[in-house]
């Protein structure tokens, strides 16, 4: 799927201070937190109101004529709307779910890890908890901490900037605290925020019904197709007499029925795949798409860390989606490496669209990201940063070539040789 952009002026809610944790109505009780406002505050959770797409969360339900049917949750790094139904844990999966819920219960002390059913509120909190865990994984891969990004302007400052002279508001803020204070390597672009560089939290909307999802996409994205969608929520801002479209937040949404998602871990994998791409694109502020092979390779890598099943493939506009369900990718990649086959880094660096990736290419891009991370995680973070923060403002092939040389000391051909040797040593034959 390609990313589209949305130009819209955000409502006044953006300028409001973030609300304190609120109580849900009695007829829609949060079964996980159960009115524990101290726990909500400790975990940084809120039910809203908060910005969502080019509206706000309370207005979304009203716009779609489903007011009160969406469960909302704001976390330290996400804003999530869910219309998921309860889901019964299959007997063969109970052991793994007990382990995961026991881990989650370290943050949610009232949670029963032995539950046999995920009710709608538990599904929402589980999504939130999982994505926060993944957010930490991404930061670790990039070599930064959340505290590093907290040095950037917060949502309140950026919300004010969206409603006024953007650059002046940000510059006045920086001057008031004695100039820019950013970790080494951070981009110096005006408009970077605390969410990996994005001004506002990442957004997620998941529902069961395909009709609801189609209406959501048509209203907020202008797209009629019901497929899962990543989206760049933009806002027009004024700067010294001219307007500019700026990224406010990156969003992902889907209908479980349309995507034929029946298992909770299938949903988990879909979220990990798509949020991995949003994290990469939003990292150091979304100004351009990362190379297709890195986006898709990293998405496969992060998805497969959860479970190798429930594949997810991005495809180009109008292209037929890949539907291969093969899970055991490593032996297939090893066979390619042994025959000195598979797309090389030079070819991959020139690919601009997912339509140019066939199933074999998907295997290879996953493996090449796996290799770069396993070979040297610190250098992988430096490699991504080198591509994200460079003068051309685009991840062109020359930039990737230079990044290999500067970070790893390799030509692209040498990188291919190192990958091949590593695969033959690391991956099983079957």
C-alpha cells in the first residue's frame, strides 16, 4: 500500500492541554483499569478528548453514526480507537497468552493472566501495551531513548504552532530555553516532535465491520477501497505569508473482516508490520518515504519477532497482493544465498515501490535487515539515521551507497558478500 496525505485544518482541540485521566460512563466501564485513576495516571493513559485524524476522537464516532461504540485510549505514544469484539483464546494458545498477560500484569496489577476471553476493553489495552513494547524495541534498534526525544517541543507547543505562525512559534520556544538542545545526530529541522520526531502520537483505528471501515476511509482519507491503510495526517500551517502542508501524525487502520483476520495474533502481526513502517517513516520527522526494501524488510523483521505466521505484504497501487502463507523463510533464503541468487543491495536501493517486490524479494529484504541488525545493531541504527538525516531529503540510491561505505566500510557488493556468508552460517537447511 502506498501512503497518501491529507490536508486539513485541525480543530481547536489541538490547542487544548492534554486532559487528565477521566472516568468512563458506567454503562461502558473499562474492565481492565476499573476506575483506577491512579493507575491511569501512572501509565500515562487517557480516554480523551484528543486529536484523531483531522478531527478528534469524540467527533469520529459521531461522524460515523457509531457514537459510543468506539473504545478510545491514549497512551504515552499512541492514540487508539477500537471496535473489536470479545475473542476467546483457543485452548492450544492458552499457555502463551498466560505468559504474555502475566508480563502485562506487571503494569496492570488487576489483570487476571488466566482469563480465557479477551473482552473489548482488554483487547484495546493489550494493543496499547503491545505497541508501547514495540515502540521501545524500535528505539533500541535506533540507538536512542525516549528521554532523548523528550528534549524536542511537546504536543502543546506544536499544537499552538499549527494554529499560528508555525516557524516563529517553534523558534520562539527554542530561544526561550536557550537555543536548541538535541542529542548528537538529531536532525535540526523545524517541526520535529517528541514521537520519534513526529509532532503528535501515532494513531491506530481497528474495527470488525468492513462497512464501518470503508466509511472511515472515505471520510478521513478520501479512499473507497476497504484495504488496510497507513496514512499521513497533514495540516496546513502559515509561515510568513505562505502555507505549507506539514505532517502531524502517522496513522494505521483496518477492518478485521475485510482482512480476514480471525486470530488475535494475526491482528498483532498486522499492527507490528504497519507500525514498523510508520515508525521508520516518522523517525526524525516524516519528510519522505524510506527505501521500499528497508521499510518492508524491517516490517517483516518486526512482525516475525512476534510469530513467523500470519504474513503481511505491502503491494503497489493496483497490483495483486501477495498471499503466500509460507512461514519457514530462513531455509528458502539459504538456498538462494547458496546459489548466489536473490536481489542484491544495488538493485534493492533503486526500488521505489512495493509493486517491484515479488515473494522471493520479500524473503531477501527480510533477511538483509535481519543480517544488518544481527551483524551490528549499533551500526544498523547509524545506517538508518544516515539515510534519514541527509541533505537531499530523499532516500536515493547514492545516499544508501554512501551509508554502507561510511557506516560499515563496505561497497554494496561487499555488503552482499557479507550477507551471503552470514546466511550460510546462520540459517538452517530446513
